[in-house]
C-alpha cells in the first residue's frame, strides 16, 4: 500500500542514521484500472546479501563487509556516509 512502514522498520532495527536507507520502496503510477480509477504499484528494493556484493567491493573504508554467515553488514564506526554502496 506504500505506507513505507518497512523502510522505517529497517532503519530502526539496523540503527541507520538519518538521511540513509538500506531499503527503498519505488512507486509507479498512477495508472488507470479497467474502471478508470487511478492506482499505484509499489516495488520494494532492498539488500539481497549478494555472495559477490558490489557494495562491499566499492566501500573505501571497509565498513561494508560479508560476515561468516554470508550476511552483508556495515560497521557504523567505519562508515563515512559516501553512499558508494548505494550507487553500486
């Protein structure tokens, strides 16, 4: 429904600083349905914990890394907020 609750929850659970996000909800529309009523489509885009994560390889400080369980993690104390990981 596009309420962005998943984005907020991700920020809270992962203690993401203001102005940053690991999750985005893309909105397409409005599009008219068969009856002519406008509607929107929502697509969640989030970290896929890739085996060869591009966000890890572009991180200039080593803040982004893959832990022993294969989960992409970020060391907050090393992150400088350059957003290279988001771009990758």
